């Protein structure tokens, strides 16, 4: 006599759903810049042209802010990229945006010109306050702005630039590099050949000084 055998039913299978593909990672501008450097070092002439297109506006803006003469700024910018082209095989990855390297070359050219002509570096306002300049005076500030960034971001206009011109040379350059050019503290330290702690302290003093120089109506 056969006995019926009860078969226990297993757990019901969960319905299958298509798993969406992960979103592609956003391109890293710094990494793209170094990729172009490596290509240029390998003999790709077009790669250096792309580097020029990517960084020429930032270099020109920096130089113009330092020398207050459009024609001189154009000459210094051109010389910056000529020197960079001659030295392209000597540069290696530094963990920072390659724009800091171009700006360092431009800075050295500006300092050479200052030594030869003995004129005071000033900030111009007519061509720097350009609506096409991303973020105006906060080009590189990311995340939630702190008190120092708020002082800068509230005053991206000619009056702010005129007040920047009243700062000492080191404070002025620190503000230009950090908030107008958008370089990080580490990149600014590299360009100015200072420690990061010194740049932070310099930035803090410069912004406090700006807050005193700006008219009350702009604060």
C-alpha cells in the first residue's frame, strides 16, 4: 500500500527586475588636463592646443589682475604658453590641476617684469568683471560657503576689485588665486611657494581686511 507523499512547496520566487546601469562618473577636469599633458609629452601637438584652449582664459585673467595692462597681459600670457611648451616634457603629475603649473609660470614672468620695471602691481576692474567669468570672484569655491567665502561672494563687483588693489601684494595675490582663479589652498600654496598653513592665515587676514575696506552698503 503506497502512502501519499506531501511535497512542501518552497518559497515563492521574487519577481525579477532589471537593475539599471550605474550612472557614469562625472569627468574629472584635473585628470583630463593631465591626460592632455601626457599626450603632449608623447608628441601629440593637438593635445597642447587643447591645453591652451582650456587654460588660456584663466592665465590671462590672472595676469591682467596683476599687471593692469591689457597688452602686457596678452604678451605675458603668450610667453607663458611658449615656456610651457618648451618645458612640457619636464613636468610630472603633481596631484593638482595642471592649471596651477601654467599659473606658476605666469607668476614668475610677472615678477620678472616687476623687477625690471619697478611698478606697483594693481588690480584693474574694467576687463576683469566679465559676466562670462564663471563664479566671478568665487570661481573655485565649492560646498557650503564659510564666512570668508560669503564676504567674497556678496561683493563680486568693481568696488570689491578696487578694494583688493588696496591690499598688500601677498594678500592681494592670495585673494586672486583663491577666489578669482578658484585654486585650492594646496594649489595656491604651490604657486606662491608657501606652506598651506601660511596661505590659510594669509587668506584669513586678507578677507578680514577686505571686510573693513568695503563700504557698509556692500556688506
